[in-house]
């Protein structure tokens, strides 16, 4: 039986000194972490969350989640070692857009 782990992290606890976000369990936890709607609106400014996630306004919650996972896999900093700064900025926007739409 696997030992249950205690996670305190996600993208908010990213350590630039370490090698990325850690294990696959940490990766999954970071996907499930949400920022407050106010923080998300500050990150996005005037950007439309539907435009960022590339979905229609009539999208269901399942379609929103699918688009979020798809874009997160593309723009994650660990997947873009040559362009980490832009990847981090895009991930922050993707997380903010998802946080706004799921609340």
C-alpha cells in the first residue's frame, strides 16, 4: 500500500533552485490548486479568460478543464527549458483564466 503524501505546493511553491516542480504527485497537486478570483483578475488584467484558454463562451466545465490541461502541458516551464520566463508567464495566465472560470 502506497504511503499518503503531504503536499504544500503546486505552482505557488515553485523553487527555481530545484529541478522543476518535483514528482508527478506534486504536478497533479499544482493542477488542482486555485488562486482567488481577485488574484486571477489582477494577473489577467483585461485579457479574456475564454480567449486565453481558446474555448467558446458556451463551454462546459469539462471542456474548460480539458482546455486547461492541454495548454498547461504545452506551456509548463519544465516542457520549455529554453524559454522558461515566457512559459512561466503563460502558465500564470492559464492558471488565472482557469481560476476565474471554475468559480
